[in-house]
């Protein structure tokens, strides 16, 4: 690896945008193209202004006209240009072109890259704030297979010119981070906000791929975005890659289950299966347009202090192995989940929860930060076409089953509860499996930790097999 790429880590701390661009420009081996659509050539402008750009910038292009863009990068089947597919087509075309036009024999030490973005800034009516995709395909060694970093952003500024400037700064941070911090993705992610306030732009997706990131787990990357307050929620598919919430939730019916899933038990799966059956029977709910989300909050993951990444990946692996889409969020209250989903869909929603959790949402202490208190929270929770699917609770001592008919809320909340129940917003899951009501994930976790047999039958077969095979949740042997 060229010495110019490694070392001098202390120089990378708190560098200004100009200094980052200048350091890239002065590296005689970094050489590539810029293709920017939709927000001006804001990224490459920083490299021109820094000076010394002639040895770095092979070409810069803004193919604003759709016909001209199609002629270069190909037709978009759905006629949409601010998409991941369009970004990848741009990156692929530009890297192929630079490989064809620049002789490796003449430039044996060159590290090629292509940076691209495709963006829609705020509209004139200021109805849509705008969003965009940006990414880089690059090499850390000559002739190396390309690695890639793809990012999706949501703009929060209400001025197109300001959005362009912010995008340009993040573009510089991405290019600099790719070359100087690729070996430390956590540092790279944090550096994307150098010289940018987090309230200006939100990163809700980032995926790393290629030989430089073979050992990077994009689920851990997604966790970093929420931990670092870069976004409120992230989602990843069963294959472990991050997915864009706006894409998979658009015009979908959404059923959500929140939990710690440490591990996924038979009662979790029963709640999921039985509530989904009821949800699909609702009017205007079609199976093909329904999305089920298993949600974990940061508080779920921080049950015992700082987040244990090994523990998080174990939970994620188990849910993904069951074919589930997982969301990690910063949402403490349920109404925030509903508000978040409402940005992406106007269709029906459902929340699946147990009796204890349901009773908890009637606790006023969770809503003291709202001027309207619990009434405001419940207005936000139920203003959309939403139902709660309630899984019963069994008293381990008496065997009594608690449902919506006999649960007890605080006396002040009785009338509020009665209002939502009488209006059909609370639906009991009656077709439950009595045998799983005695299963508690905390007890299962304790048994696994302490090596107590019997937990195996409390989980789905595939989950039990995976836990044993990968030694999940088991205490690490003490080192002497």
C-alpha cells in the first residue's frame, strides 16, 4: 500500500473541509472522477477551491438533463433518478471509463475512484425537503478490486442553496474518509459530520461493500447511525444489508412488534403469527402490501449498560434467520414509531404487544415532556388508522389469564382506556397457544447463561440450533 495513504493519523483530527480536499489533492496517487446530479457540483467545487486539483480530478460532470443522463448511464425503467440504482449505475460507468482511458502501465501507482451523487433538493413549495444518494467506488491499492460506500441522506434545511453546501461538505468528508479511514469504519462514519451540524442533514442508510470491507457487518454500521444520533431509526433486511425505510414502507400496511428478542422465543413467534392473521383480515390490508417489522430500541439493547455488539448481532442473526426485517430505533414511546411510519405510508398499521407493555403505555410519566401530556400522545398514536393486537398474560401463580376485558389501568386512565377499547382500537388475540404463555425471554436468557437445560424447547427449532452452533448468549470463559 502506498505510504501516502497510511500513517499521520493525528493529522486527520479536526481537519477543515479545505484541508481535507487539499490533502487528497496533494496525494499524487489519488485520481478520479466526479459525477453530480441535482444539487450543483458542490463536492468537486471544494477540491477546485483547495488548489492542486489538476492531479486529482480526471473529469467532472453534471448530467442534469434526463435525456442526456440516460444517454450516458442508461434508461431508468421507472423514470426515477434519485435512486440507489441510478447512483450505482453512475459509479459503475465512471470507474469503467477511467480504467479504459488511463493506462495502468503508465500510471502503476494510481488509486482510481469515482464519486457520484444524485439528489433532489427542497422544492419551491417547500413541501418536500429533499433527499439524495451519494457514494464512492475506490481503491486503496493499485489494481485492487473496487470497494464501495453508499449513503442515503434526508435534508432538513429549508433552503436549497444551504442544502447544496451541506451536501458538498459531506461529499468531501466521504472521499477523505474512504482513503484515510477505510480501516476504521466507525471513525469514518463519525467524520461524515465534520463541519456539519446533525440537524442539517440525516443519514438513514449506509452500506459498505468490497474487499476493504469484507469484515464489516452493515448491521453494526446501522447501529452506529442511531447511537451517534445521525438518524432516529434504521432498518435492515434478512440478508443483513441496510434498506431504505422510505422504499420498503412506501404505501404499505405495517405491523410492528417491539421487544428485546434476547432470544426470540415461541411466544414472540406466536404473537407475530396470530396478530398477522388478524391484521390481514382487516379491510384494505393486502398480504402483498403488508410489511412486518421487528423493532428493537436502543434502550432494549442497553438493558445492562453499554451496548454489547456481540449480543446485538446474536439477536439480529436470529431474527434475520427467521426471515424478518429488523428496525433499530431511538423511539422510547410508541406514538413516535407511529409518527415515523406515517411519514412513509397512509395505510393501516398495527402494533402487537403483551398486556404488561400495553398497561405501561397508560403511565403518564412517559409523556411529561409533552405539553398535552398523555392525551397528546394518544392523539398521535391513534390519529391514524391503527389497532393494537393484545397478547394475553398468564399469572404464573394463579393461572389467571389477563386480556383487554379484565386488565387494570390507573383509575385516572379508565375512561381513556374504555374510549379506545369501545372504538375497536384494541383487539385481543384469542387464538393463542396456552403452552407458550409460561415462556419469558429473560428466564430463557438466564438459563442459557448459566447452562441450565430445558430452554431449548422454549424457542423455535432453528433458533435453538443456531444458538448452540454459534454459542450465542453464553458466558465467555473467564481468563486466568
